C-alpha cells in the first residue's frame, strides 16, 4: 500500500506543515500518530522513531531539524571561502 500524495492515510485531504520557507507533507492521524514518512505506516506492528504522537510534536521536531541543519550549512559555507 503506497499512499497517494494527494490523500492522507485516512483518506482525507493531505496534511502539510510549514516550517520557515519549507512546506512538508505529513502522514498519519490522531490514532496512529504522525510522521514525515508515509512508509512508517506500512505494517500493523511496525514501529518507527519518526512517528510522533501529535502534530505539535512533529512540528517542533521539524523546526529543530531545520534550525540545526541550517546553522550547520551556513557554517560550512563560511569556512570554505
């Protein structure tokens, strides 16, 4: 089962989170949790470290990733010049 990017796993409209200039599709629902990876919901017993209990939790994980990744990239660019 590969979810269609135009629909969420529950058959509803897609869910997106905006973090800075980026817009990220997220998959899941209130019952199973939320993940930026559709593959995390393939099996019934599958467990993934990328599944978060709430959209708020996933949002802040994405913010932390963007902030730490952006700072690392800017530092690398400055060192190479």
